[in-house]
């Protein structure tokens, strides 16, 4: 039986992160002036973080394959199970990445309305009545917020290629 | 001089625009506090982008209002639906909900509203009295002491905010590490940018905070598709009218509970990391122990509403004392407030009150006023709350996610900040899923620069490392940090009935007697002798009980 559990995997991942950052700390330029070298403080943190991660790893391995306090019966099984379990979260991540990637083209107003509308539909449903309600919510909420920041607070938000054409 | 500063502060706050913003802030706080899953910290952090264009006093007054409103908002859903709006109002539901169920929702709400008001006002008085005094002590701190104070704040937050101390400490260290990315503050050398020029500016810490706290919370709220489509008031129709006079009479009759609970709240708030979620349970427990009818608790005892509501509103007064006097945030919400000060180029430190007296007094006045505004707005907001409870969770989450992007972009007008929001939102979500507390990480992010700057200053003065252990205040914070790190072990051992736990408190007292003695003067060596004497007595008693056992 494997002794690796989820916590042990996280601890190993943290140790790897510490390793990468410690290696990257050698790229920090060391000037002749200044009393505390720019790499000293990050290295202190990394040593502490590595030690803590090591203790975490030992704790996790000592506890055995699965944490006793967790009920694993309701955990999703298989790829389909996992996808449906994390469906909403994946929608949020995916649509957010799409929103950010298309921002230079759509701008914050059009992109924001589209993002909120699509997210509302993805999380709430795609029936015609809901579509209309979601469109109104997205338009009013993002449009209102955009107006507050643009006209009220004087913030220049990204206009995007489409919007700036008008 | 003090009068001049107060008058100037009144002029900053008592104008139509600021008062209107404070009312909006209280209303927003009340609503966000009332919605389960939406924390007060989330409301405060989302208010931050709106305050950029405001003068510092106005911006901070708005944020203080959100904070005060949020602390009181939790009681509405807790009493009327049995679901606490925030962790700070968990204990309110124990008696508030049964009281409402027994046909007295208006009385229960009245008790909650007026107890919250009393708790807030008592803590506001404590804030005004103690913050300037504590800041005078803070002026004694040298870089070594200040560095150890930051370490203490991180350790105590890690030990109090989660079940696993190691996870809390890892979160704190991660927060410190995140803050090192980009050019270092002292001499501007590039660190951990991995060849990417955008990373030279580092992660904007407001984007990090919104991502870690708000974004990840929203993802957690909509994770379950069924729960995401549910609204709070689906089960029953909510209808109530606050009974003010009856509640006031009941509270006046139980004034000792109000004062005791408020003091518990203030003290808990002063401790870094211990917030309203701990204070309301502690106050409830103490009220039950002090009651002549402890068995009636849980069935609708008015004291069961008064105690937690007085304490959770008093917490922020205590947290603001630590923030304003020492520049160390008492909890996540004050960490965000500290961030707001930094945005307005005000560096929180022990000299904050003497350097920025008008701003400091503006915060005091705003805290007072916000409590009165909260009281006046509760009845009106109750109607809005009833409407909000009909909105489905996924709608709120989607709209707030959309708003977060606009708010985060507005900080620096940089698109990279929105990516920061996304990455830290994902990180925060996984940290929540894997049981890592977010509070130590947020404190690490906020305090990282302060720690490094003081470390740098300390080495600029002297390269003697022993000063971190031999200076009285540094030693004091080191001792308290070590004991707070052992605190979770102490709690477990006490539950298992281990004998060594009897020596924990006396050993702590004996240990802190040493730096107190080293501080010199008259009062502190006197305190040191009292601590040492009391420690000796406790050790004697503990030894006796061990021998008898």
C-alpha cells in the first residue's frame, strides 16, 4: 500500500517550489553597497519554508495513506466524476481566462458584460427566460460599475479594439 | 493640540459627501455581513478600489463603515434564518434563532442590534483611550523589536487560525515569499522575476488580497451547483419588525453581560489573529457560565444574543488599537485597512498617531459615527436584506467576480494585476480546499516589506545578531511567539489530560518576567516581580496537584 497521501504530495510540491526559488535566488544581483544583500531575506524565508515543508511531509507520511478526519466516500471518482464535481469552478477559471485573453479586443465593458453573462448562464442555466434575466443583470451590473469608475472616479478602463473604433 | 486635531478630524468627516459615503458603506457592510459565504473581509477588500480617488480620511471612513456594518449584518441572517452571515455571529444563532422561532423575531433582532451598538461604542472608547497610550510604548521599538513583533504577529496568527500549526506557518512563510517578488524596497534589485519584465513591479498586494480572499471565497461558494442556485430565503418567508424599546430595557437590565462581552471582544481584537469568530464564542461561553440559568442557553435566552453581539462588534476596536498604535494588523480586515493606508502613502508604524494625528482622529470619529449610522440603518436594511435573500448565490458570485476585475484594474491601470487576481484566486481556492488558513498568508503579504525593511535597518545599525534576542522588547516578542507556537500542542495536551499543561502558564509568566525586568524604570520591574511571584505560586500549585494525582 502506498504511504503517499494528498498532504505528502503538497509537501513535496512545496519543497520543489523552495528548490526552484532558492536556485533563482542565485540570479539576484549582489551590489557592493547596502548592508542587507537583496537575496538574504528571501533565502531566510525559503530555508524556513523548506524546513516547515519537511516537517509537513514527515507528518503526512507518518499519518498514512488517507487523512483520518476526511470522509472520502463523497469524493468524485473517475474523470467524468471529477469534471462534474469541479464543473462550476472550471467554468469560472475558463471564462475568466477567456475574458482576460480577449480584453485587448473586447475591452472591459463589452468583455465584462460577456463574461458575467456567460458565467451566469454556465452556473445558472441556459433556458430562454434565464438568458434574458442574465443579460439584464450582466448589462446593468457591469455597465453600472463601468460608469461609476469611468465617470465617477475618472479611471480610464481598457476600451479594446472594438470600442475604440467608435 | 489634541482639541485642534479633533476639530480638524471632525471637519474631514462631518461633511455631506463623507457622511453619505459612510451610509453607503454601512449599508454595503450590513448586506454583505448578512449573506452567508460573503465575509466582512471580502466586503472591505472590495470597497478598497472605490477609495483610491478619495482623500485618505474619507476613504478610511468609508472602509470603517463597511467594517462596522459587516459586523452587525451577520446577526440578521443568524437570527432570522439560523444560518450565521459571518463566522463572528455563529454564537448569535444559538439563542437568536430559537428566540425568533418562538415568535419573537423583532425582540431577538432588537437585542442583536442594540448589543452590537453598545459593543461598538465601548470598543470605540477603548480605542480612543488606549491607542495613543500604546503607541507611546511603540515608540520605544527599535528595528530589532519591530522585526520580532512582525514574527510574533505571524506566529500567533498561524497558531490561532487553523487546526494545523505547520500549515498556518507555511501559509505565513508563503505570504512573506510572495512579497519578495519584484524589485526589493531597499536598493531596487530584481528578485524572482524569472526574466519577465512585468514581474519586476512585483505583485500588487491589493490584487493578491482580493484574489486570495474574495475570488477564492466566491469559487468555494459556487462549487456545489445545487447550493449555487439556491437562495437564502427559499425555505421560508422572512418577516420581522425590530422591537427597539423592549430590547433596550432588556439590555440595560443585563449591562454586566454587555460590558464583560465587550471587554472580551476588545482583548481578543488586540491579539493578532484572534478575531470575531473566537470572541463571540468566548463571550457566549462566559455569559453561560456567569448565568443563574445556564440550562436556558440554547433555547432563546436573551443573554445568548447580547453576549456574542456585544463582543463581535467590540473586536474591531481592539484590532484597530493594535493597527494604529503598533502598525500591526489585528486581523484580516485590519490588514486590508493597513493596505488602504499604504495606498494613500501613509506608513503605519508606532509613530502613526503622532505623525498623522488628523487622520488617526478621523478614524476614531468615523468608528464612533459608523456605529450610530449602523443603528439608524438597521430597520431600513432589514427590508433590503429580505430582498437580497431572494437572490441566488451564483448571481451574486458572477456579478462580484466581474466587479473585482474592474476594481483591481483601477488600482494601477495595469492589466497584469487582473492576472495576479486570477492566479492568487486559484491559489487561495486550493489552499482552502487543502486546509491551509489564509489569514497568516495575508498577514505575511501585508507585513513582508515591513519585516524586511526593519531587518535591513537593524543590520545597518549593527551586525550583531544577538540583539534580536537580548534587547528587552525583541526578547519579549520572541518569548510570546514561541509560547504561541506551542499553544496548539498545549490545547491538544489539555484535552488529553497531560500533566505538563499545568506548567504552561507559569512558565510563560516566568519567561516574560525576564524582559520586563530588563526594560528598567519602576513600573515594569514591578510587573516583572509580580509575574515571577505569581509564576512561582502557580508552579508550586501545579507540582502539588501532580504529586496528589
